[in-house]
């Protein structure tokens, strides 16, 4: 199944290639990356979101920062693979993330997409601790126009690859929203990670 984001159609299972857990094959961190707690699921919000900030004009993002889990990484533009799924950043750079440059820029009205690896053959990568985020934590995106878009986390969820909910993740939004995606779920020696961790957030502030 494919979902239209902006003017482009994107396949439902986006980030399945964000790593296969090669590092875990060689005895890396026993428990693997943290996974979202059930209490952080979107269905449990009960209207406790922070008020949304006014939308910003379009501007490409240059950097993503998530202070509580130590993320401070440059962003590169990502396109689509031949199969229609979201491409991924180079796996050999453990501090690099990407954004879907044919879609919404972070801070403008709509759903912006950021993706990055959870690990590579050498060890943890940029979004290794993404599953540890909780509602109310912030994701900051430095934009090329000099502004910093501040997003508050609404939910953190994990989905099996076969059940990735493209409508829920990529669907149109009437306010500025952000999705941050990496690999997650169970891991097996033969199949790698079973799915994806997805952070849902919306714009709640702007710094200049």
C-alpha cells in the first residue's frame, strides 16, 4: 500500500532498511535498543497535548536535536527507492539522519518525516535511544532560515513491518507535525528488526 505525502506517493513500509542489527550479531548491548513503553502510545493521550504553535513558512531543515537522548545530528535530503519506500541515510555514518525532501519541511503545515539508523555493524547509531522518548519531551529542528522549530512528543509507538500504519504515520495534518522513524521491535539473527519505532510530535514553539 502507498500513501500520498505532499505531492508524492510513498510506500507504507518506510524504514525497514534502517538497519538489520548486524552489530547485535557480534554481541553488542545485550538488550538491544530501548523500546517504547505502552504508556506512550497515541491512544493513551487523553487530550494532554501542549497547544500547537503557528505554522512556519517552508524552509529546509539542516539539523535535528533531541537533547534528552543525546541526539545532535545533521540532516540530509532523502528521496524514494525504486520500490517507492523512503530511502535511508548512509549506514556507515553513525551520527546522520535524513528528511523526506519531497514532502513537508519541518515547521510548516503538514506531516514532515525524519528517519535515521538505530545501529550499524560498528555499534549504536543516531536514533539508538529513540524508543526511550516520552510524551512531552522535545525534538528540535534547525532550519535554513535561521529558525529552530520545537516539537513536543505526543506519542512513541512501535509497529511490525507487516502492519505499518501508513495512514496514521503519513496522513495529512492540519497543523505542523513531525514523525521521527527508526528500526525497532523484536530482533532475530535471521531477520533483523521486526519493524519500526515512530515518534509522533507537533510544533509547539519557535526560536530564532
